């Protein structure tokens, strides 16, 4: 009884304390909103742009402590927190916030203030302990008044495009600051950024990623007061130096990120001093030399990123095997060589991610090795895993990503593989020499790439879970119908189907309605025949259709017009006929039209000019007629230089990589495959058709065009001078037409031009002089009889005249002036003498008669002498008596005034 009495007395006290604790712990239970602060908040809201029903609870009739995003002190009712992050707010930030005297927590992150400056009055809110303005759209200079917030512990200004600082002197006043994020804030104007930051001894986390810092981190700051620093992020800047030694004195660091800079030199062995380091990120720099052995001393290390340092070389240090807590190891994209063996994984039991792609490392492990870890992610592209299929993979039950592309495997897939692989989301075994029979296999992997291997069998079966199937460049045979005409209980998720470059035969079965999710189909380079089935028109989300290099025939079905988002159509190298359907010009999403080497007739549809996104138009080697549409200049994507844009029709993006369309294009006289750069190609090829008329001037306003081929047609007229505006043109072929006139001088402006063919036309005149044109082969101009000048061997007429004058005229006169005066004197003397005699005879009749009488006497005398001599000669030779001369010749001549007959 005595013992129970104290308990009875304590019971009311316990109940009272419980109610107090409950009251203090339960927010907003006391509705004692301060009226002054309520009106201040309403004025604050009024200045904002508030979309939709956001902050609808902010009403004069409601207790402000119960408003959305508002937190009050449970006892005083004063507003202490405003949690307005990610409310999509805009407009102005009202100074009414200054009336919230006890506000300690202000979050305005993830909003849209459209470049407005951070209000300087925030520096007068002396109670603030937490200020988050990140990703809120602020711009301009960071106000130095923020340095007045002496009680601030958390400041986040990160990722506001356009924010910058003039200096950071004010930052040192925040003496108890623990967290500072200025990621994306432009600090390049501040030379002494490091000194200012180091004067905050309490700083625990510092984020300065993407701050445009390019000045060195002065190594003399070995005394920097970063004694409390546990997190340092200096990634995505422009540091071009070795890692300063003072960084290795920050022994409290748990996370160090220096990625995406230009750090150089070797990674110092002093890195082993950072014994508490859990994450080290040095990827995408210019480090060289080996990975230091003391890295094995970092027993707490969980994440190690050394990838994308192409100059890191040597072998993987065996001390790596001591990193018992390591979970993520990335050394891909380096020049590491040597073997990876069991020794490297001795104590690594927690490893989840291993990335060794694009190295010269080789896995040399025992065939029955059981790894001590369970991988979730393995990326070993271009790292030698073969020639045998790695059997140790089957022990990994949690793997969701496996990429062994180009890993030197020359083997048949083991019996256990496909059942084991059915639970893996992403598998890439491309570019090996893997073989096997898949005809009885049901593929279940979400994204599967088996391209460029040696699989030789009929096609496999698919589950409804598969999204991407790429089995191109193998030897799969048989018909396609067993694959696409198989009924499935569930709706298929297949989006990408690439079976190009195989040995498939037969017709395209009319079962495409079973695959409604297909966006990319590539069945090119097989032995398919027949017509395109109408059911392909049911693929309403289809973006790319490639059926090239088969034996397909017939018309293009009108049902394909139902594919409203089609961006690429490749039907080249088939036997299609008829006209190009008009609906093609109505698919405004089209980027690539590749219909070359078919039997299409009719004209080029004028509606093609409406395709503003078009980058490739290839209608070559058909039987098209008519004229080239003048409206091609409306294709705006060809009117500008190479630009980035939305290339969704040419690629399909997934979690870790993407599927990209490829195209064989004939540019610069040769066939080349375009894949990664296909979105940036701009070309028109209308060659080998029956097109007539002149080349429309409008086509030359497509200044972004890189290749133009109009050869082997019946085009006439002149080459327009506007051709000089095609500043990105690299290849031009106008050969084998009926073009005439001169080559415009403006072609000399085509500085990117490295392939030109104007042969076999009727061009005339001089080939324009320019730095590019004279470098082409004469074959580029052959077949134009009236064309002259370099590089043809035929000189132009004015050139020959200049050459003659240079060698015989003016040049000699300059070298020998006395010869010139000799000819001048001789000419004038001849003229005076001739006209002196002729003038006398012309004006004096008696002299004229006497002169010509004298000339007649001389002529007659000469004739008589010659006749007598000839007769004497004939008699001497016996010619006369032989009767060779049988007929006398008589002629009367005057001989000294008397007429004499001469026989």
C-alpha cells in the first residue's frame, strides 16, 4: 500500500508530461496563427505566379498554420518553415517575407523565376538556418547580403542558369555553415575562390560542380581549414593541373569527385592516406600512368570511378583485391592491359557493378571459378573474355545488365545460358563469333542484341516481354512467318525488330497486326519477295521501316499512309513500281526517304516540299520524269547547317544505350554506311532518272545541303550563279546532262567541296579560278568540248595570246630595245621609199609610161632568151627529133621594137 501511493501521485504528472510531449511533437495542433504573418504570407502569394490550384489552401479564412507548405511553431504559432519546393512558382518574391521574423527554413527550389535575381533582402532574414534556392530559375549576380545570415547552416544555390558571383568575400562570414552547394554558378570571375571557401572551418559538404573554374587550386593552401570536410565535388570544371597535395591532407573526406576536368599527371600514391574515403570519382580526365598500389589501403572504399582516362595504363593492381567494401568498380575507357584473375577479387564480396569495357584487359580465371560476389551490372565490351563462353556468369543470380560485345568469344552458347538469361533485362553479345541453334528457344530478355555473330538456324520464338530484338548480320534462314504469325496470350511489347543481313526467304506474312508496339523494323538485305502486306499499315506508331535490298515488288500500299509518325522509309534496291504515292508527301514527320534503284515512274510529288524535317531524299536510279520541283527550298532542315534536333525516328533510347538506324548512302561516288552521324547528313540524289528542264534556282538556297547529285538526266540550261551560297556542300555531281554556258565563278566559294563531277555536258568558257576547283581531276570536266583552263590541258584563247605576247613581243622589247628600234626604222624607211617612187609615177604621166615600157622590154627579152635556150636543150637531148614535141608553138613578141615569131 505504501509502495502504491507514490505511483498514484506520479500518475497525473506522467499524463501531463505526455500531453506536453505529444503537443510538441505533433505539428500544427495549436491553431494560433499570427495574424500579421498570415497577411504577410497572403501578400507574398499575391506577388507570385501560382499555376492551377497550387496553394489553394492559403485563404484569409483559414488558420495559416494549416496551410499547405507552411509550418508553425507548436507553442508560439509563429511561422518557422516555408516548404515551397517544386510548386512551379514564378513571378516576384515579395519583401513581405521579412515580416516572418522567426522563419528558419525556406525552400524555393525547383520553381521557375525566369532569370530574376535573388532578392537581396533575403540577407536580412536573420533567423534563417536553411535556405534552398536551387534549380529555381534565378539569374544575375548572387547578392553579397547573403553573407549577413550568420546563423545559416545550409545554403543551396545550385543549378540556376545565369547565376554568377563577382567575389566571394561574403561567404567567409557564414562561420557555422555546414552545407554549401553552388553547382552551376559561374565562379570564373573570382580568382580567390579557394581562399574564401577555406575560411569556413565548419564546412562539411561543398558542391562546386560546373562552376567554370579554370584557375589552379593553389597548392600552397596546405593549411586550408577544411578539417571538417567530408564531401567535396569539383567535377565538370576546367582544372588543367595535377591533383594538389593539400587535397590528400583532407583525411576526413568520405566523397571526392574530380570528374570531367582536365586533371593530368599520375594519380599520387598519397591517395592511400584518405582512409575514410568511400567514393572516389576521377573519371573523364587526362591522368596517365598506372593505378597506384596504395589504393588498396582505402578499406572503406565503396565506389571507384577511373573510367574515361585513356592514358591510364599498366595492369590492374592486385591490391584491388583488398577493397572488401567495394561495390562499384569502373575502369573502362583506359589503356589498362594484362590479366584479370581470381587474385583481384580475393576479398571483394560486395561487388555489384564491374565496368572494364574498351580496355586491353583479359579475363584469365579457372573454368570452375565461383566469384565471391554477386554482380548486378557487367560491362566488358572489347575486353577479352573468350574464346570460351565464360562459365562463371551462371553463378550470378541478380544480374540485370550484361554487355560482352566484341569480347572475343568463339563458342556455342551453353545449354544453361538461355534459361539463365531469361531473367536478365539487357544482354549485348554482338560482334563475336557465337553460334548455336535458336529455333527452339523462347527469348524473354527485354533488350537483346545478338547481331554480327554466327547463329545459323530458323528464327527463334519471342515472349511478350521482349522490347528490342537485334539479330542482324547472322545466318538465320527460313521464312519470317513463324516469328510474326505466332499468337501470344499477352499483348506484345516489341518495339524494335532488326533481322537485316540474314538469309530469310519467302514473303512478308500478313500478320503484322499482332505487333502493335513496333516502332522500328529492319528486314533489309535478305531474300524476301512479294508485296508489302496491308497489315503493316496497322502499325500506327511505326517510326522507321527498312526493307531495302530484297526482291520485293508491286506498288507501295496505301495502307502505309496510316503510319502517321513515320520518319524513315527505306525501300531501296527492290523491284517496286508505279508512282511514288502522294501520302509520302503528307507524312510531315519524315526525315529520310530512300527509294533508289527501283522501277518508280511518274513525276516527283510536289508535296515532298512540305516535309520540313527531311534530311535525306534519295530517288536515284528509277524512271522518274518531269521537272525538279521548284519548291524544294521549303525543306527547312536542308536550308540550315547541321543542327541538333529531335531524331526520334532514327534512334530508340533505352536505359543504358540506344538502338540507332543505319543507312547505306552513295555520296562522293562511293557507298558508305551512316549510323551515328546519320541525323546530321543532308543530301539529295535524283540521279539516273529521266528528269528534264532546267535546274531550279530555288534548290541552291538549301545552304545546309552536303551532297547534291542530279547526274544522268536530261537537264538543260545554265548552272545558276546562286550555287555559291551552298556553303556546306561537299559533293556535287551534275554530269551527263545537257547543261550549257559557263561554270559560274561563284563556285569558287564552295570551300568544303571535295568531290565534283561536271563531265559530259555542253559547258563552255574558262573553268573558274579558286583554291578548290583547280585541285580536282581533269576527269571532273571531260566531255565539255568548249571548256578550257586548269585543270584541263586545254588552254583558253586569251591564255595563248598572252603567252605569245610574253615570248615574242613586249617581253623581248624590254630585254633588247635596240632590236625594236631597228624594226621601227626599217619599217619607216620601206614606207618612205615605196611611196617616194610610187608617188612620182602616179603624178607624172610621161615617167609612168616610160617606166612600164621599160618593164615590158625586159620581160620580152627574158622570154626570147629562155625560149632559145630551151630549144637548144631539146635538140641536145634528142627530144625534138623523137617527135615528143609534135606541135609548134608560135608566139609573136616584140624584140627591140620589132615583132618576131618564135616557134
